[in-house]
C-alpha cells in the first residue's frame, strides 16, 4: 500500500494550487482536493504502480474531472431554475448490470471490470492480463456492444410487460 502521509506531502501543494486556479475560491479548492484524496484511497493499488510524475498527472486529472462535474451540475441547476415549466420525472429503464455482465465471456467481463471499476487503461489491462493492447481494445468494444444489446433487449421486454 501507499504511505499516505508521504504521498500527501509530495502532492498536496501543487494539487491545491491547481484547484485554486480552477475554482478561484479557497473553500472550493479545499473541497476539490479532499474529493481527490478520497478517490486516492480507493485507487491505492493503481497509484502504487505509477511513478511520481504519473501519480501527479493522475491526481490532476481526477481533480479537473471532478471540477468539470461540479460546473456541469451548476449549469444544469441554473438552467432548471430559469425554467418556469414543471419538470416531469424521467422514466429511466432499470438495468441489472450484474446480470448482463454475467452473460459475457470471462475475459471480456474481466476487461470491463478492469476498465470501468479499476479505471485501468488498455495498456495497463494488457499488462495485467498478458495480452496485446489491440486485443484489449477489441474485446472491450465487443463486450460493450454485447452489453448494449443485452440492455436494449431487456428494455424492450420491460416495455412489452407494461
């Protein structure tokens, strides 16, 4: 595991400065940095395998993406506040993702898990599984196509039952 005290002391100042540049607010910068540290706690295994510059790049990307999420959310809130029309709740199909994932071949299921749960890129997945990067990308696309078909079929069946 990662030595968190050393890790934080290595990256805290540059990360906080970057957050401050984005937010222009000390409080929001602190919140962004805190969110980034929380993500670090979950991704310690990944971070241990990275060099210090790659760790910093990963941290900056996580922080920037979190900031973009916050900005999008605020924009949506402003749009909704300006709208005088009542908003009808959206009907969202319920997907049982675990059920659909279980239908995939073992290798494709593992690639999807590593890509979306562990947030590995195709190179890292290839190294982890000992297969070429091109094969990882092809299998991931194949798995996503299958999942999409499974979900569409499930959605159609659900609508027929209504």
